[in-house]
């Protein structure tokens, strides 16, 4: 995988940028509020520059994409857990309501 991304740097850059954007939007964006358009553009330009820097590290044999994939996987696991817990609470509330 590392070699394939080294042979296809444009694809690696796009993958890094998409993963960083996903992590930012799900973790660091405060209450999912939108920023003013100028700040939003500046933010994505900075993320694009940061993705270029991470692409250099990826090319130097550091597992940047793999680490970002693990981070996204863990984030998805937390979302599934929250969904399961909410579903369990709804079932418990519904069964408590029926027995009352």
C-alpha cells in the first residue's frame, strides 16, 4: 500500500485531504457551526497546505494515510457505540413505559 501511494502521489494527496477534512468536521468543528465564508475558505486552504506537508511525510515512508484511516475507523466505532447505546436506552424506556 505504501509503495502504491508513492507511485500515485495525486491520489495520496486527495486521500489525505479527504481524511483530514472528515476528521476536522467530525471532531474539531464546534457544534457543527458554519464559519463565515472567508474563514471557511482560509481553513480549507490551510488544510490543503497541511495535506501537502503530510504527503511529503507519506512519501518519506511514514504511514500517514494508514494512521488517518485508523483515526477515522475509531471515530466510526464511537458513532456505532453511541447509536447502540441510544437504541438500548430507547428500548429500556419503552419497556418501562409498558410495564407502568
